C-alpha cells in the first residue's frame, strides 16, 4: 500500500471543467486556434503557459485573428476566468479531510498568468490548498526537466517541503506523454470521465485508502473497504445483506445513519472529514443504496437489529458515537437505548422525535391530518414511522453520554406543504421537540444553525463535523 504525503491536483479538466470564454459561446471559438496542432497562434501556447507572454498579448492576437474587438474579447476573457468553478461542491470538504490527515495538497497546473490573476483570487483557491504551482510563475510546464533530469516544475517545491517524489501523486486528466512525469518518481494518475473523474480518487485518499493499480477499475469506487472483493462489501444481517463501509482510524467508531429513504451518500463530505480524527462506519439501510431489501414493514427496531448484527459481523467493535439525521436520529437513539454499554456519544442532526405525529395531529384539521398521515406512512424504504414512534416511546432511557443536537435555523418552505397549512405552528412544535431530545440526557447541548434547512450536513457540513468532534473528544476524555 503506497502512502502519499503530497497530492498534486491539476486544474483544467480535473478540478474544473470550465474553459476559456466558456461562459460566452460567441467568444469561445476564439481559443480554438491556440490549441490546434500547428499554426502561428498555436505556437504562442507554450510561451504563454511558461510566462513569457502576458494574457493581454494572447487575447489581442486571438481577437485580431477572429475579427473581434480586443476590448470586448479581453473583458469577456476576464469574466470567464472569474466564473470558473470547481467540478463539485464536495471538493473543498475532501481536500480539507486530506489536509486534516497531514497530507500536503497543491494545485499543479500548466496555466497562464490569467489563472493567478483572476481565477485564484475570485475562488479563494489559496485558502483551499497548501500551495499553487502554476507554470507561468515557474517558467516551466509539468514535463520540463533540467539537463540532469530533475523536474523544473516540481523539484524546488518538493525539496522546500521536505518531500520525496515517490511520496507524491499527481491527479491529471491528460496522459503522461512519454512517461516524463513518472520519470521524476511522481505517481501519475490519469483521470477519465469513464472512471468517474476526480471525486472517486479524492474520496479514497480522504478515507485513508490506497489507490488501485493505475488503470484498475477499482479506482472508480468512492468508498474504502477492508477488501476490494465485491461480495465482501455486503454484510449478512440475517437473510438480507447490508452495504457497510469503514475508514479512518481511532476509537470510538463514529457510526452514521441517514434520513428517511436516504442512502449513506446523503451525508456528503461529513464522513470523510470525520475520518481525519476517528474511525468511521457508514451503511445503507435495507432497500436503500447498495443494500438488499429486508423484511417489511421496516421499523426503527428492525433497523437497529440489522445494524447491530452487521456491525458485529463486519468486525466493527464498540464503543460507538452514533450520528443520525432526521429518521436516522430516532434510529440512533433507539440503538443507544437497547445497547447502552456500546454507546459513548450521540449526535442528532435535525432528528425526528417520536411525539411528532401526535403533536401535529392536535394542530391539523382532519383533512390536513389525513394528508399528513398519507405522506408519513408512504416512503421509498417501506418504513412504518408510526410503529417506529411507538418503539421509541416505549424504549428505556438513553445512557448518560455526551449528546449534541443540531437543529435547523431555516424553516421549511411554504411550497413544501399543501396550501394554507399552519406551517409556522408546525415549526414551533418541531423546534420544541428538538429541545426535548436534548433534555433526554444530562448535559445535552442544542446547537441552532444559522444557515441550514433540514439537511444541515449539506448546508453547514463543518458544523456537523464540529459537533461530532466535540462528542468524540468528550468520549475520549
């Protein structure tokens, strides 16, 4: 297993798929001659990338060749540079997870001065990574070498950081022509859309996993498992198999359970970020994601039994910090009630309370209640929420463990409900019940979010990670 201390990531085609003038089709065609195999304009590309020519000179040459006004072309060129974006909103969280593991992350790009002048400041890329290596600053593109075969692009940075080439990997969408970068000792990984691009590889690295052999189809996996065998990814939970993944190191293990009808991927970047300081376990409940369908109806009690069996058979030993979102929060509370000796902490993310339906029934009119009940009982995973509420209401008290409950700060939108429903009154009940969740253990903490709706892990993932870290640290104390 090769462990990297430095991850280099290309920009164009890897971190971003936006192109020159990509926002403006009328101007986008201007750039085509620059990237042609031959021609006077194509001959300007490498000097531009090596910093010998400024972007203004290139834009002027392209504008004259295309018969458009230079001022307009330059204005739109700058707009395009500033409008470039990352390929996914998950990228910052994954890079943060890598850096949290002590891995140096750097953008390594064959790029013009325009990138450093307009794209980097606009996107705040200098805060995203530890360093930005740009060819126009270095006077060399990535394959360039001196007369002793040393990299003109990477070598000075690696020596300054005390890193060896063999401890580094470059993630790039272009092929390593002639193996020139590999000859420096850097592990070169060409990423392709067919293999999932950048995200699957960053997920593996952020989870502390080895990358498969270059070109191996396993590089497409988002998750890191103890084995790469497909049948070992599914754990027998008693007649049906659950998909379960573990990654990261350090007790206690943080176990996640997602909201109603949600697969584990709805946790977004949070598990990867938590894996920087603790072992993580995520799974799909029966009938969701990559798990097989289990016996119906599904209740919190059955879900807890499934998870308990799967954790044992997968060798994921307690102690656990349990993290649940919405319906998953109720499941995690029931797990703690049934297995108190295994649980050392709880994090509830806008979690469901077992009194919710009963309290709503007192507010809604009979027709509204019938509508609510229809939606409450019909869901993709076949969960019987009323039976689950009854199981939780009859459960033993929670163990006295550290607990943080995160509650949304943004109420549901009116369009999420039928017309004329008493949304404000329902939200008052939801917020009141969140307080009761906190009161279920001594010293429980309620964290009200500022910018989040129900999916706090999507809107404020760092806050969810902070809550988990607080509980993990308290459990370790």
